[in-house]
C-alpha cells in the first residue's frame, strides 16, 4: 500500500470513528443536560414551596418543567447507551463480506439485543451462527427477523432450512426450502433448492419409520 492509499484509508477511518464518537457524545450531553436541569428545577421547586410561591419566571411551576424533562433525559440516555446502528452495522457488514463471522457476530449481537429493526442484522447473525454450528441461535435470529418487514426473504429461509436440517427437523426444513424455491425464478438456484427439499422429505420419511 502506497503512502497516498494509507493516508486515504486513515482519513476515512478517522472520519468514521469521529462520527461515531460525536453521535455518542451528543446524546450523552443532551441526557446529562436534561437530567441536571430537571434536578435543578426540582430543587428550586422545593425552595419556592418553602417560600410560599410556586411560580417559576411567570406561569410555569418548576415541578412541572422538571417532570417534563424526566422523559427527555430518559429517552436521550437510552440513545446514548444504545449501540450506534450505523457504526456497528457498517463494521459488521464489512466483516461479514470479508468472511470474518466472529467480528460480524461481535458487532451484530448488541444491535439484536437492543431490538434492531434492520433485517440485515439478523440475516448476518443467522448465516454466521449456522456456519459456526450454533443452530438454535441461528433460528432465534431468524425468528426475530420474521417479526420485521422483509423478514421472510429467501436467504433467511435457506439459512433456516440449514439450521433445521442440522437439528433433525426435516419436515420444517422442507417447508422452508419449498417457500424459498417458490420465491425464485426458474433456474439452477431454484432447482438446487427443490432437490434439497426432496432430500429433506426423504430424510423426514426415514426418521418417521
């Protein structure tokens, strides 16, 4: 790598991390500001009550303003603690594309635990968990994806079938493969899924004997 390429990559990565740090810092500062202001107004309310007045700079009592700031502080605190979706998702996607499932799972798992609405997060988790032999975890990721719009896409059905086959649930695997094949146009990919479905049905019959 030439020094120009190195400099370009360094600047790009630096900007990426800086954007992430700014995201976290922004929500932390807003949460702290709202929380501290709510605390200050609550204390001011106590003082005003002792003096026999409940007015705060006009018509708004300090207690009401403090109470209104509490959900703001909680909401922004949640945003500060929540994994940054853009940051974690980008790193996980790049790791997945390069075949580094360990890193992809490391960054996608916090997003899933915090209730990500991105189907790609669960798709990467499902694929990596199947490849790592963690079939039940793969099925959990697929179940979470199916609660979201687009969670019934073909690749997720294929990974579900792989996990179900590995755990001996041949009938369910065959149904997933049938649905996945039905979503594809005629061609080699569809034929391969239908052939796999036939094998799953044969395995299911053999297990039932």
